[in-house]
C-alpha cells in the first residue's frame, strides 16, 4: 500500500538547500524565508507561555482563544462567513493544513487542477492522497494569471477540486477580483471544490487580495488555507490554520490532525495568539521593507544582468521569477535544462542561491526564482555577483 509514496517527488528546493550548505558565504535568495525578526508581540507571547507553564496537552483543534481569534480574522479581514471557532483548526504551518485538506477531501484517482508553475509541495501533497494533479497554465504576458476558459476545458468527470494560489509562489502573480469571480462561477457550475492557498495574503503590491471563500456560495465548497509563517516572519514556529464548513470533511481533517500531531505545539499556539492579538504594525513595517527591496532588486536585475534575466516586478509575494534569455549558454557546459544550468552557474560560480523554474512545473522551465525578502546587503551582494557573471 505504502509503495505509492515512492513515486511522490521530493522538491528540488531540498537539492538546492543541500547545495547551498557546501557554499562558503552564500547569498540565500533560494528559500522563501523572510529576513525580518519576529515581532515583539510574538517573542513576548512565547516567553510568557513558557513562564506560565503552557507546556501541556491542548484540545486537538487548538487553544480555544486562538481558534476564536482565527475565526474573527477570517470573518473581518478575509470576509469569509465562518460560523465560529469550531470550524477552524490550527495546523503545523501552512503545509500541514494543505495535507489535512487534501487527505480529508480527495479520493484515489480524483483529479485536482493546479497552477503551472506552482509551489512544488502542492502537487506532491495531492499525490500523497493518491489523487492526480492536472496542470492549468499561468501566463507571464497576463501577469502570471490563468485563462479561466482554458481551466474550464480541463475539467473532466474526475475533477474534484481546483487549487487557487493568490498571491502566487513562484511567480508573484495576483488574481484580480474578476479572475476570482470567474473561477468561483466555474466551481459552482461544475460542482468542484476550491483549495485556497492564501499564504501570501499580506503581500499584495498591485491590486487587492480577494479570498475566494468570501464570494456568495463559495465557503461551503472552499477550504481556505492560511499560515502565519510569512506574514509574521515566523517560518520556523510552524503555525497555520484551515477552516472547513462541511461537517464530514471537517471531522476527517480533525482526525488527521489528532493522529499526526495530537495538537500543534502549545508554545507555537501561544506565539500565534501574540501575533494575532497584538499590534499589527509589523505587517506595515514588513510591507514597507519588502516594497523597497522589490524596487531595488528588479532595478538591479535590469541594470546588471545584461538582458540575460528579465521580468516585470511582480504584483505580490516576494519572489522574482525571471526569464532566462533563450540560447544563453552556461560557461559550466551543456545542461538539458536551461533553468538548472542557470541555477548551478549562479550557485557554484556566484554563491547566489536560487531555484530552477523547472522545479515548479513544466511551464517553469526557462525561468529562475530568486527571493528578495532578504537583507539589503545580501541582495546588493547577490546583484553584484549576478553582474559579474552575466555581463
Ligand atoms: C504557496 C505556499 N503555500 C504554503 C506555504 C506553506 O508555508 P508554511 O508551511 O511554511 O507555513 C508556502 C511556503 O513556502 C508557500 O509558498
């Protein structure tokens, strides 16, 4: 039975991470980790939780006060008509929420529409449910948005769900309200579920974030999947959450939460209470810092990469998904994949961490992803290296 897991791929991001450990003084633009320190609201909550001996078992779905904060946030900020805290569950980061949602929803052989390119674990998690990811394209000349009519043409009697990721990793694309409305109408017409990945909801530079579950008739067929990792710069603390209206799916997800974790770490949950209950000023501070870095980084790429790497400043998230000039030849020799050739060249010769576009799906080939949520000196250093290597 378990042998099917042998065919589930491990993301190339891990291969890159291992490569980066062999590099002296690396520029870590490869991983999607924000350089900022956690806000004091989070640090103080952790210390307080330790001193108050909050180190014991908890209700499986989460600390009741945290569930109430999450339900309120979903209602007030995301405009999702969540019935109450009982519909929410705290997960070990966003990835665990995706795992619970897929395992609770999907049957073997179900098809799930996923964007191409896409954050690699999305498709792999679908495969761990023995379901089948089916790609729908995102187009660079549409600011990395899909063609909804084309999505409709991919729906078959086996289609169970569609993954909607906005803002998007790796491209930084942000769906418009019209895109979201069209996808919602399609989901209702074809009776399919939506898995809404909102990990980057706080990082929208152009347009606004629309939670698809906020649209009429959508929450009942949508599982909104959130994480505090990126918004509060606490990727290592591991807190995410999902909300499920459907009682059957919710009860399955709760069982999976129980049998995979008992409960999410108590200290992590109190950290999350600090994040959600405390001042939200850090979101503004991080956003300002990221906007500056975005302007600086895309300009640097334009000025220094000699046209070898190109791309418009993305509408959301904190990645540059850059097109590699077709025909570019790596001085390190031939490589069947242009994106791997560029990645190996930048890492081995320039110490600049990045992820090959091919790792995000077939349409990612020919691109490379760099994360600009790093220190300004680190970004400047990486740009200098790119300048030296590509000029
Ligand atoms: C699109 C997307 N969704 C979800 C996640 C999960 O985040 P985490 O499990 O670190 O909370 C990530 C992390 O990089 C992501 O890029």
